[in-house]
C-alpha cells in the first residue's frame, strides 16, 4: 500500500510538514500584529501556494537547462570520461565505454520530463491538502478529545503533537538554512570556474543535503563529475572537488551540529536504517522524509509504555526526550484496553 499510493502519501507528508511549519507562524503573526486568525491563515495559504508554484517552475526550468546542456555536452562527455579512465586501467576503461554506449540519452530526457510533469501535479495536490488542513484545524482539538474520551489524555496527545512539531520544524528550518548556504557556495564555485549548470548543481546540492550522512557525499561526487565533464581539465576538477568537499565538511560537521544542538538525538544506525527503508519505499522523496518520520516515531513510542524500548533504541544516548532528566516523562500514555469495562 505504501508503494502503490506513494504519490498521494508523499504529497500528504509534505503537506503536513508545510502545515506544521506555518501554523506556528500564523499564531505568532495573529498575536503580535493583532491580525484576525482567518486573515493570517489566508495570507499564509496564498504565500504557500505562490512559494510552491515558484519552486516547481524553478525546478522545471533547471531540468530544461540540464536537458539542453546535456545534448550539447554528450560528445564531450564521451571523450572526457574514457580519458579519465585510462589512469584506472584497461578493464575499468572498457566498462566505462560499455556504460556510455548503453546509456540512453533520449530515455533519460523523457524520464526528466515525466518527473517535471509529476512535480507540478504533486504541487497542486499539496496545495489542496494544506488548504483543507487549515480548515480542519478548527475542530482538531475537539476530535482528539472525543476520540480519547478523556480530557487529560487529550492533553497528552496534544503535547505529543506539539513536541513532534517543535523538533521537526527546528530540524527542517536549520537544515534548509545550512543547505541554502552550501548550495550558494557551490554555485559561486561553479560560476568562478566559468562552468555551465551552476544553477542545477546548486539546486541538486540543496535537495541532496536534506538526506543525512550520504546526501552531501553524493552531491560532492556529482559536482565533481559535472566539473570534469564540463571543463575536461583534471586540475580544475581537483580544485572544484576540494572546494566542495571543504564546504560540505565545514558546514555539515561544524556549523550544522552547533545550530541543531540537542534537537534530534537520533541514533546514527537508526538514521541509516530509516534512509534505507523509506528510500526503498518512496525513493528520493522517502529519504528526504526519513528523518521527520523517525523523529515522530521516536516521540510517539516514548509516550507508550510497551513501545518505550523502541524509542530508546532509536535515540542516540537512550534519551528520547533530552529536555527532561534521564529521558523520563511526567506522564505516560498507556494504550491498553480495560477488560473490566464492557465493550473494550
């Protein structure tokens, strides 16, 4: 079901994240500026719509630039890669030549065009989901209380949701900021070297940096290969590779941990496992959503007695909630039926 309905589920997950990011902003704006909440919500929905449409058209424009540039650089790529492979031995050179011969440029271009069309469709679906979520939030608290049949337990559920929103929002905001800075530096590097595809490379770097651990490595490898294909100069390629590697290392290992602090507290093995699982189910989009899903699972499991061991395993130091001492919770939700009551 996750695989077959992945288009709808991915759009729904992105809509939930956008709704979570904007709901707190709407509350702050309405309180500080004394603006009616319905007006702040309307402005936020319009901003989300315009922002998503701008992002979609920008990505489509970059895909078109990649297509046109790929057609022009096909022969140059076929000449550059074998030259690089000569240093690795005849067997590697033969494999690269075979891969280039079997590479279907037309099919690749058609695949990019299809993904661009799917991106626009997904954007419209996300906008619709977010709009209806803003409408439904008026009765969300009432629904939770009626589902739990207990005001105290409803408050617990609201606290869990608030904790998930806070930690995921902080992670995404910090990640977006550091990814944007990294992408900007990569763009400057490509522009300074006088290479084409600076925009698509920076955009790809921004997207891949949301994938923990392996995203920055893949982005650096792609930037290095593109630099060699576009320039054909090994020295220029080495300089660009070193610059991109230094940028990724400095931002990813020094600046980003300082900004995130104790926000995530996720196990490194759990992150890799989550990436593998959701990448196999939903592809690149699943790897992008793997960390938010893992954070939500860890917090939910931490509030349920019989699932708390799962939360401890998913956390970095066995502390699912670093805000409380020793990872303890003031209240714990027990999801077990009461056998003394009829109908349970």
